[in-house]
């Protein structure tokens, strides 16, 4: 028997539409719950593509704390997010 997963609909901060969200928080820490509640799956996929482009073109290393700060700042701007204290 086939079991279908139901994914909650979110009011996406980036595209401003009510669309299916993610199944689980995509990041640990404070950003995970924010993304889960405020970003649709489509816009998250768009961000992953943009992040890949940024890493390749700007030669960012996600393992470097300073580069990670740049990626989080770009992510929050791309997805129209804010996180208090992040």
C-alpha cells in the first residue's frame, strides 16, 4: 500500500504564495525553524542553486566561519528572512 506524506503549506516570505513547505528543517540551529515555517520547498530549491553558484563563483568555503557568515547573510536576503540574534 502506498503511503503519501502530507507537507504543511507555508506562506512563503520569498514568493509571497501559500505553497508546500519542506518536510524537515534544512539547517541546524536558529535558521532551521525559521526556514521551515517561512520558506516553500520551491524557493528553498532556488536558494540551493543560488548557493551553489555563489560557492563556485566567489570561491566560498562553507567550512570557513567567515565564508559561512557571508552565505547566511546572502541566504537571508535571498529568502527575505530575518533571525533575531543570528
